[in-house]
C-alpha cells in the first residue's frame, strides 16, 4: 500500500504538518505531496492551533476546533475528521 499511498509528518519550528505521499497520476515514477493537516504550538497561550488546507491551497484555521491543549487531541481530531476537512 505504501507505494500507492503513504503518510508522513514534517516538523518545522513550532509546527507539525501531516501530508500524503502518492505517485503522480501520469508519471507514477514521480511522487507528489498533499497536505492534510497542520498544528502550531503557541507558547504564549500554551495551546496547539489547528489548520486545514482549503481549495485555495492556503492553511485556514479549523473553526470547529481551532485549538487544543495537547497534540494528542489534534491527532484524534484529524483521525476522526468529523467535518470532512482533512481527508475529504
């Protein structure tokens, strides 16, 4: 399955980004990345802010749950995706 679809994370500064890796449709020897979800730790507020990628390819605040106290809550929200923002 990993040849067809894989998940990975990228950590940069205070942010953690989850993304899919899959073969390019017309050139399967090449891979493309699709952003799924992002969280950023805001130290001054001691919260993790949650973002999702909209059609404009920009990160937007995830309004159903804009912030959480611990990163495990972010992962649980992305996994359950009750509003179909992360996985479609």
